[in-house]
C-alpha cells in the first residue's frame, strides 16, 4: 500500500492519533499548497481537515506545531508582503531539504512502547548471556 494511501486510511479513522510527527504534519500541510507556503492558521486548518483526531484533541497539539516551526531549521518564516492582505507570516520549507522532507512526510512512526524486533532480540540475547555467566561462572 502506498504511503499516500495509508495516510488516507488514517484520515478515515478519527479516533486514533495519526502515526506522524508534528514536523511531518507541517511538511504535509505546506506541500499541499501550490505555492508551497502556509500561514500558521493554514497549517492548523490542513491538520484538522485531514486528521479528524485533532478536531477534538486537547489544544496542546497547536503549541507543539508552533514549537516545531520555531525550532526546526527546515521551516522558514517568510514575511507577508505589504500589499498582501491578512495577518501573520507564511511558513515554507528550506529549499535545500525539501526533497528529503517530502520523502519522509508520510513515513509512519513506530508507536511508543512497542519495541522493535531488533531491540527485543538483542535484549533477549543479552539476558541469555547474563544468565549463562551468572550460573556457569
């Protein structure tokens, strides 16, 4: 199944949190626009329109979006031109990183608390070695 198709599947189920980081959601929102830039309110609108979970979620997610925009070097703040109506600046992606960010925009994150196979098997092997060393001297 393609990543875009998976994203559409996620959008239908509004009860679970989407498997994307806030940075990924921002990239998805910005890339959905023809001019590849959006205001903060436009980013919020994209997220709530495409991911119903955020329509009823605690508003803390909006603070996380602002935090990501401010601290992530891949997001650039573009001032509005004086003749352009409206309020607030636009946000766009750093052009040097745009391709990489687009490729990762729909990559699913592993759920927290679910160990990866590699971690689990390594842990098992280490515990077996520990048991062997303790009992066999």
